[in-house]
């Protein structure tokens, strides 16, 4: 049960970070932010944020983490194994990032 909580928490953190701050593979998350109206400069940094529900939800990591965590909980209730399969790669990525930051500062 503790492992499930750790995986769920790290999954929620990692996906929230990808959606709100990172470009992601093939700039998928940057494109998604552009779709909801967030514009970026030439370096890929967000520069303008729409005052819409979805724009604020995507931009705010604290906001979108609530909904991502809730969705993961629903999937967990339906199928623990499915939730862990979805969450584990993101959780491992979050741990890898933490180790990298710890080692390289």
C-alpha cells in the first residue's frame, strides 16, 4: 500500500510538471499548452497565459496536480494493476530526476 502511494505521488508530480513546465518528447506538452492558448518565446518558455479555466489549469502545476491525482485514484479504484502500470514509468522518471539533481546539484 505504501508503494502504491509513492508511485501515485511521483506519477502525479511528474505528469503535472510535464504538462505545466516542460516541452516533453517531440514537444507534445508545449503543443498542448499552445492548444489551450499559452504562448511561448523562441526558447520555448511560456510568455502569455490566457485567463481561461483550461489555460490556468494547465499553467498551474498545483492546480493540475489535483486533477491528475484524482484521475489516478479513479483508475486505481477500478484496477490497481492498471494504475501502477500507468504510474510506474512516470514515478521512475521522477526518481531519476531527483537522483540527477542530488548528484549534479
